[in-house]
C-alpha cells in the first residue's frame, strides 16, 4: 500500500478513526464513525481500467429481467412521488433502463453518468427526485458525491438508492459483491442511518438493497 492505514481518512466522513477490516487481493478498512467499508485508495483501478469493466456490462433498456430488478426501486419510489415529478438518474450507465421505466410511468427524467452521459450542466439543476442504482459502491469519493446528490434535491425531494448492504466480517469474507474490482465503497444499514441522522433525512429500507431517503421541506 502507498499509504499507512493511520494516514488514511474515511472517504465518506473524513474520520481518521478506522481499522483494518479484511484483506484478500485488496485491503479493506472500516470507519468507526460512519461504518463505511472502503478499499485502500492505492488499490483502486485507473479510470480507463474502470470504464473497460463497465463496457462489458450488458444491461439493455428492454431486458425484462433487468427491469424486474430495477422495479424493486422504481415501484416504491414512484408510489411516493407527485405526478409529473422531474428526476435525475445519476450514474445511469450505458443502458439507462430505469430512466426508460420512469419515463413510461409518466415522469420527466434526466440522466447523468461520468462515462456515458457526461453533461455537467445537468448537475446545476435541482430535481424532485434522484435515483442512483448500483452506483454508490463505485464512488472513489463518496463523501463528495453524497453532498452532490443531496444538493441536487429540491426541499421535499426523494433520493432512491440501490446497493447491496455490507454486514459483518464473516459475511464479508465470502461476499460476491467485493469481487468486482470497481466496487470500492461498501455501505451498511448503519452507514445509511448515520448519514440520515447527520443530514436530517427521513429514511426507509425496502427489501435487502433499496434505500429511500426524504429531504425535509425546510432544508
């Protein structure tokens, strides 16, 4: 590793209070403030290597199985939205199926992705809702991106997330999710509860991997 563990700060909350959590082909640390598990920064992929992995994904907008998967987020989220709400799909990837589904449901959708829909001007607006499915585990700087996601929301807006939740060390040891070399930030239920408390957000956990957060009207 290029840095000693004590020199690292949590990429989500900036705390230096973290401990070694697991080691295989990479080194993982767990923050003792926000409970994020993160890969040592020296072991992240370079941008071109990361995109090469993403280019292998075969998620098409018309794929019925992929739509059922995304429906685990889309259905509970849309049940909470006002008609004709305008949203942003952040990290839409090369096949923005969720955006297509939400458009079909009558909502206005804008997409953004640093590799496949890199339109920074779309990040200068505010939206009634923001979705981020199977993306936050890829964030090299989750604290910065978290602040950006909240800033994109209007007061009263909804943030809909989908990511697998980390559990204890025994479960982590054989967890398929960490085998993806582009997965570097692993959130747990405790992490999201900590973020919601810090930022004054309402929070709901739906199923095993869907998290809905509500920004208060007064913020």
